[in-house]
């Protein structure tokens, strides 16, 4: 699927596109944020009514369609599913809760660091801690069981959904919401955002880019193949931020971030642990969905519903810090996700890694 050089080039492309998207209108340190953009899409569709984060993000649409086109052209489009779908929905739900308490997905965590946001350091530490805990479950035989081949038509529904989202974005009917202030109102031009998403979808599909996979493989196998891409994202985004004047080193006054260190740590611990058990970070789940993995589509829906739930029930953090409801949700999430890890350990199984996932997950 691509050598280390291609992964580095793909990471550099993502870093460059992230800087350009911010320069042309996206929120600072948010050229790409899968969790934030899915949250905005949930708001745009009216699944939550937080007025400052409502917009059907073209970046997500482009990623899904770009990855789908590459999978079709490269023979990687294989429709399969049936690997503990509801468990995956729950895991996706809690990954989103953790990300919105931190205020960003793993990709935005890297971009925040590249923008000088030192509040993201504890998020990174928590993310690694969550992955380490997930590796413990993997080593003890965690599996969500095998997948099964499905009707090929099933695999076309995810890209069709992205096309439907794009039609809603462009047509802008009355039941679609657009933020007039806040992060949801800060957006690059639709054409640029869509093209950037397409390019990231192509790069992600060809290189299997994944933050969780990169750290997991480095720890388990001493393999720096995948993590090299995210080091490239950081390096290019850092350079781009320095050139464009968007680098602001410090803990205070960081854009769409808070300085509540414990909950930055625990939020990303939850996101890291859930993502390991899912077999990939939110970015990877979008790519897998486009390749015909219906279990990842279910995870995507879990992320979407988790985002709606987070804003309808006051779980998402603000720049003032984590809410009481959000803190409780993270603790509950850690308990639930750890319980899922424990209950799905197959001690008798011959556990082997297969690409991004365990036993066909």
C-alpha cells in the first residue's frame, strides 16, 4: 500500500493542506480535525443545536469520496462487515466524547502542537497512555471477531451519503444549519475544502495513514513506518505556521482549546483506547468506510451520534475547560471501553495482526 517515503510525502501533503485551509478561513490549528468536522456536520444536519458548530464540512465529504475512488481504482474496494457492529458504534461514540472533551481528534492534536499549543502536550501523553492500555488488551487476545463478505451494493451507500451531504451543503435547504459565528462559521471556500479533502482521502487510502496505528506499531513492532507520516504532518504544519504567522507558543489563549490538563489527558486517553480497540483513529475509520468496510461505517455513525449527544447534553468542553457533564462522561467512557476490552478477550485464540485490525475487525 505504499513505502515509508510515500507515507512521509502523504503526511507532508496533509500538513501543507491544513495550513492552507487555516489561511483561507478554517479555525486556527484546525485545518483538519475529523472529530470537530463530524461534530459540525451533526450540527449542520440539526442533530444538535449548538449554533457555533453547525456546518456540513466539505473536507469530510472529500475524504470519503477520494478514498472511495482510489479504492475502486486500486482494487481495494471490498465490502465486508459483521464484526461486532453495535460494539463498534459504542466505541465510536465514546471516542468522540473523549475527543470533544480534549477539543480535537488525534490529527488536530498534532496540528495544535505544530501551532505552538502546549495545552495539547498532556493530550498527547494521554493518547499514548490510551494506546498502551489498548495494547495490553490486544496482547491478551482482544478481538471483535471476523468480518463477512456483504452485497457489493452495501458498500456504495457510504460514498452515496457523502454525495447527499454535498448536495445539502450546496442547495442549503431551510432544514440545514450554518453557523453565523464561532468555529462553524470559520471555513475555507467550499471548492478548496472539497479538493483538500479529496487529496487527503487519496493519500490516506494509499498509505493507510493512522495516528493510532503509527504509535501502536512503533510500540509493538518497533516499526516507524506509519508514525513517520504524522511526524511529517507536524514538521510541515510547523513550518507553514511559522511562515504564515499562525505559530503561537504557550499554554494561554490558544484557539479552540482549554488549559484543563487533567481532562486533556483523560479525554485523549479515552480516544486512544477506543481507537486501538476499533483498529484505527477517526481518520482511518473514514478511509475504511470508503473502502467498503461497513463496520467502520457503523463506527462513523457512532462518532456522529456521539458528537450530537456531546452538544445536546453539555459534554463537550469549551475554551473555559471541561464541563462537569463532560468529566463524568469521560469516566463512564473509560469504564465502558475497558469493560468492552475485557469482555472481548479471546485467550484461546491465535491472535495475529492483519493490517490495521485484529482478526478481520
